[in-house]
C-alpha cells in the first residue's frame, strides 16, 4: 500500500514565517493540481492564515491548543487524502505531547498509513533554534524532519547559532534535511495581505503591475524548487 503523507508545519516560536510557508505550500498544491488528493488544515482556527487566504479551497479548521477540541483535530485522519497539510499554531509541540500521552498519536498516524513529516520554520534566534531539538525529541524515529531557514532573516552567516546548535546535530542524526523559504519583497507581501490575495493571483491577474508579477513568478519558482526536495509528490509533479 502506498504511504500517504501528513505534513505538520510548525514552530514553537511565533513570527518565524510558519504561516507564510503554509500559504506557499497551499499555493503549490493548487498550482500543481493536487487539490483533489490534498486536505489543507488550519490549526489556528478561524483566525488562521490558511483559512483567510484559501478558504474556498476546502480548508478545515482543527484546533489543537484547545483541549476540548483536540479530539476534533485527530479526526482530520478521516479525510483519507494522499496529503494532509497542517499549519500548526505556535507552541504546538506541548499540545502534541499531550495527544501522544493520551492516545499514542504518532502510532495512530502510522495505523492510518500516514508518514509524518515535521517542517520547522526557523529564524536565527535562540528560542526558534531550540524548537528543532524539541521537535525531534517529540516523535523520534516516528517522523521525518525538515528545517526551513527563512531567508527573510538573512543568509547562513546570520544563522550561525543554528549552525553550531544541538538541534542541527540532532537533525543530522535523524537524517533530516534543510530547505529555504525564499525572501519575498515586503512591499509586495503587504499588498497581497492587505487585499487577501493568493500568491498565484498576483501572477495571473492582469491588473497587477508587471513588476509585481515578475517578482512573484521568480519567488514561486524558487519555492517550488525547494518543495520538490521533499520527494513526496506524484511522479508527474516531481519530473
């Protein structure tokens, strides 16, 4: 039986670009015509950015930080889609620990034939970097791990604390990989957010300035290049 994939996009520190990555992946799913086999899930509830920008694409709201709603979060497995993409709220590692204690959550994912991959978006700061080790200690060998350096915060020299961290060492021990979230012009992002636009809308809407469209095309191309490194997508997308 072909393994399905569930991606947890996380960061135990707010402001790292986690929701930006979630939106980029949602846009990738739509542009690559994978919507029919993908379930998008917003773990931030009704205030989440996936719901804000991609509601019409069938995004589910499933909160994990509210103990009374945590069981509803587990029911996302009923979707039985090939891909489940979950934008988790900040500080969600603690709540996943609770789920693991209560119901053996990570074994449950395997029982439903889902390969779990954590995508941890980091900034160069200590609080963000510490979450890498905490993420891996949470699920151990029951998940795969990806660290995404948000290039909004700079190049590798700016991530020097991460480069020498225990988190990076632990990632290597678990055969995890590193990707990049390319930096997007803050001016263009401000326009997108102010008007509740998807990224691809900027490319396809002829009312947009040509310069905006060119910048967005280059950014989406760079994002696609990084996401394809996950090697989880159908053959026609990977090729």
